[in-house]
C-alpha cells in the first residue's frame, strides 16, 4: 500500500533549512502556547463563572425551599383557620337549628299547654248544678255527715256528675235501654 511519493531536492545549505524549520516550529510552539494560555484563562473564567452560577443556584434552591416551607406553613395556617371557621359555622348552624327546634317545641308546648289549660278551664268550669252541689258541700249538714262513711264531707268529683248529666241529657230513645239495664242489675244482685 502506497500513499504517495515525493522527490526531495538536494539543498546546498542544510543549516539554513534546519534553522528555518526550527524557527517555524518555535513560532508554531509560541502560537500554540499563547492559544493554550488563552484557552486556560478562558477555562478558568468559565470555571469561575460556573462556580458563581452554582453558588447562586444553590442560594436560589435554598431560598426556594425556604419560600416553599414558608408558603406551606402559611397555607397550613390559612387552611386551619378556614377549617376552624367552617367548624364554627357548622356549630352555629347546628345551634341555630337546635334553638329553632327548641323554640318550635317550646311554642308547640306553650300552645299545647295553653290549649290544655283552656280545656281544663272549660272542664273545671261549673254549671248550675255543680254550683248548687258545691254550695251544699261547703255547708255540711248533720244528715250528710251521717251518710258519709268517714264522717267528713266528701270532695265532690265533677267528672261523675257530668257523666250523670250527660246520661240524663241523652235522647228519649235511649232511656228504655237504661231502664232495662237497671232492672237487670238488681235481678243479678238477688
């Protein structure tokens, strides 16, 4: 394998040619050294810039982490405040519902009590017959005391009297049934 061939001519003064070759090599060496120094300075500058950027980046990362931690803590505080507000609002809402329900129950019970009181007043109201009987009961006479089992005036119960009054106020058609019942009761007693 052959790359090529070159014919060299004979030089009359080889010292001159060697001197030129050494000069050329020294010039190339100088240029390469200068270029190398320039590249080293550039490399040092870039390394310095890189280390500055790295330091700044580390500071930025630290600052970012601090900021994130601060924002996270603030978020937690705000979230906890919102949760507390929501809990308080739920509590107030439940209390309002309970108080509304209690007020309704109270109103209903007051209305029921007033209705019951009104009914009791109607129930306890006296009629002409009751007022006469009460007047007789308040002035006990000697024969009434003898009739009493305990020897003291009885408290008059209005409910049985009303029942009697209601029985006597029934229509005429029901009177015969009572009469037959009253006849049957003494027959059973015998």
